[in-house]
C-alpha cells in the first residue's frame, strides 16, 4: 500500500526514471509513463501496512527531485540516487516480511500478509537489473509480479513462415512459468494473440517479423485475466496502425472502470454473436467462452492447422522452459530444488528438473498435498529457507503431467468448466470440430502436438462424474475453495490418495 491517501506517489524505477501513479486511476498510468509536473511533486512518506505482531514502521519523509532536474542529472547521477535508496528498500522488505516468515505454514491467515508483501513491495532486484535496457519493462507496477522490470523475451518459430511465439516469464514466490504471445501470418500482415510485455527486446523481435511478413494488422486480447490484460494496452500503443480487439466482459477491481481508464487505446470489443464477421475470418476461425469472470477467445489458424488458446489447454514439459536457464530466472529452480540450506551436490540438470517439477505442482494446485512445511517466505527478498516436501512428492507430478498429454489445469477444470458444463461443452465442441494438428497455449509447453480426437478426450470430464486422477491431497485445497466459493456447485473429488500425511 503506497501512501495513506489517494495522492500521487513517486516510485523509483529503472535508473533515471520517475513514474507518477495515482492509486484510484487503476492501470491508466501503465499506458504511457510520464514524469509529473513540478507542482504535482511533493514530499510524501511511504507507509507499509502493519503486519500481525509488528508495529508499523515510522513514516520517513522522502524528498523527491523535480522530474526535469532528474533528467538533467543524467544516467550516472541517477544511478547514484537509486543506490542511495536501495539500502532503505531492502531494510523495509526485511521488516515487512518478518511476519510472514514467522507465521505458521500454509494456514490461510498466515498466507495473506506474505501475499500482500510479495505483490506490493518495490522490487529491489528489478532496480538492480535496470542497466539491461533491452529487457526493462517500465509499466510493471500495473501488476507487480515477478520478474518485475526485467523481462527477457524468447522468439520461436512454431510453423515456418506461419506461426511464431514470444515467450516471457511471470509469477511470484519464485513460481515462474511462461507467459506467451502468439503471432500468426494473415492476409496482408500479422495478428498478435495475447500480447506480452512490450520491452525494447520484444519490440525489436516484432519489427523483424514485420520486415519479413508485413505489418501488425490486429492485436487480440483473448482473456479477462489480469496477467494478460495489463500487457495488451501498452503493446497495442506500439503499433498505432493495428486494430485492437478485446474479449467481452473486461472488468477491474475494486472499481469497474472503462477500458480507456485502464490504459487501453481505442479498441473494439469482440461480438460473440458475429464471430464469422471478424476481420481475420479469411484466415482464422474463432470460438468464444464467457463464464463469469473467466473468458477466452480461441483462434484456429487454417493454413497451419494450429489452435491457439490462452488457458483452457496446457501441457507440462518434463524439463524446465528454455527461458528459465537465464541466470536471474534460474534462481527460482535452485530455490525450489532445495530440501535444506545445504549445498546442492547433484548434477545441475537433475537439480533444475526437480525445481521445475515442484514449480509446476505449485502453479497448478496452488497448495499441493506433498508440501509439508511451506513457510511463507518470499524468495525475492533473499530468504534462503527452502520449502519442505514430503517423500514421494514426485508421484504428484507424474500424475499431473500424464506423460505430457494435453490437460486442463485443475483449477480451471474444477472451479470453472465443470461448474458451467453446458457453456463449456459448446465451446469444446467448436474447438474439436476443426482439423487441428497442434495447440499453442499461453502457458507451459509449446507447441502441443495433438488432434481433435485427443483434445475431445481431454475434456471428457464434462460428460462424466468420474473423480480426478490426481492425488486427493493435491486437490483438497481446490475442494475447500469450491465449498466456500461455490457451495451449491459440482464438488471437487479425488479418491486416489498418495499417502501424504496431513500438515499440522
């Protein structure tokens, strides 16, 4: 919580940059960062929310330079200013996170302080990495998840001359998974599906595709999920000649604001009753699913026989994604691979794989049953205490992965699709009517080589009352969520216990 009132609060970003964010305006500042007028710059303290058992830190007056003066200092002088603040930021991080580290593991009450701290504190690591200009994304405070300002981009060609993907990383608690934009070759140029952070590196890669295959004609935001929504507006602004389309039912919390105040340029909401009249209909078929706060628009690229989705279909690879080999990101693998504070003596490949398996379990189940002592410590604040896992936890991963087959993430399967089976069946029926050869998802593995028949089998749970194949202990947290949030809904059940002992 930055500031005690709805007043402009200055936040140090990459070296030499000041960004003004007005809290009630939501994500509007994410569209185009700009320095405040001198009259708007005032002395302001930063008050962290007091956590259980810890008094609030005394307000420290914090004097901010005029934006024009900062720019005149130049990069070198600004780095000195950032360095002076870094020690204070680290001290505040440690102070604020102490409550989470002492809290009893994995009770909902104990998770809340650390969740707040993990998503609201300034990212010291991001400030330190600001020299890597190609990777810097200045709009990261719109949704302050890792890797904060430093976002590498990996371009891969899925189908030669037809389909490309731009991979980045996002997450929290060192649970890092891919987030992916798909670029499709269409008549007269390109279509970008689920855009990612528009870093200089990402834009350079996009300009290369444009030079060879034509300009970006359309940008599509196919989801209501915040991790996709906050990236679409800034990305679309970099391509002013492209038309931006967004999935229907977009919303914001705590106040539902129009898209123009959420940082979006002029855009068009997809009319699900007229999908065949969308401008890319000559190249792609379109299907739409809209269930409350969850929504997805899928495209079938006919020339490449590729189905593009956001969240409904994933496949979990056995080895970590290539981007996690980056020295900064690979810290997440090493952190989760540890069972104690000792040195890791195994081969690096085995260590990285173990860390990835545990990340995948946490990302899909949120609170896997084999997690014995998940002290709520935030790795980004340099904590070295690993989470403790019960013996045999590998069984959970193998059951989840299923040999790499296409699957629906447990939370989406149980808390969304099974709760609205009629709408879900209609959507799946449309997807499986196309002669697809592969699926490109916005998360985890890519591409997923499959067929319409195999994909239909993936969604067989919509027509069956069979229990889940996963460990009962892994889905117990989702079952609790279902009982509390959807008390009259379809229950979450699994009869296949893996023998994990209950957490105290």
